[in-house]
């Protein structure tokens, strides 16, 4: 019995200090601030990159307002049959170095009335910044586009305002190819 009593006293000596805690120390045994709800978050991880590519073609935009209005021009020859006019400050935007030029032909309406082109009939020409062609380096350029016509027989035309007598076509080629020889197979 003595053995049992000694074991019980030894057991109490081990257990009692756990129950005899100072209340000021008790507050430090709990987490402050209380953690509340535990939330697990998952972050996205980059594992692969893939290139996105495209074939970028040639792009050019020519911005202008209105038509080219021609008037008599005695510096070209006979003032009754010589005409010229310009459209100024034309914006040219491109993503490549381009060469632009203009070609002028008599309009179908005027052609039907006998104005015609060449061989004693109307002869048209276009200039861009005073030359037959102009190199746009790429990016943005401002140009003046002019048209001249000689041997224009206006006596064959009806009296009308803003009568379409000719059509200007702007052509473009990458500057690196402007001196190339065209081969057709």
C-alpha cells in the first residue's frame, strides 16, 4: 500500500503544476490575435511561353480631302488648252520605305466626248513634290500632288461645274524594288 501511495503522490506532483497556472501567463498560451478562418490560396505559376507571330505586309495610307481642281496655265503652252492644279498637304503614312508616283488618264466621260489621250489629244502628267516619283522613307510624309494637261480641247466638253475630265491613279512600290526589272513567266 505504501508503494501505491508513493506512486499516487509522485503522479500528483507531476500533474498538479499543469493545473496551477498563473492567470496572467494563461493569456500568453493562446494565439493573439486569434487566427480565425484559415484560407489556403493557390498562385498561378508560369510554365510555358509561346510566341505569337504574324506576317506583316506592306501598309500605306494616303489621306487627302477633295478633288484636284485644274485651271488654265499659260506656263505650259497655249492657255486655251493647257491646265494644271494641285492638292497640297497630302498625308502619306506607311510601314515601309515606299516610292509613289501618279498616272493621269482622261476620264471615260471626257473620252466619250472626243477629248482622248495622246496623238494630238490631251496629254496628262502628274508630279509629287515636283518630281515624277517621290520616296517616302516610312512613317509619315506630307506631299503636294499636281496634275498638268496640255492639248485639252475643252470646246468639246459640256459647260458644267466640277466636271470630271481626268482620273489620277497613285501607284506605290517598295523603294528597294523601284529599279527592278519585271519578269513575267
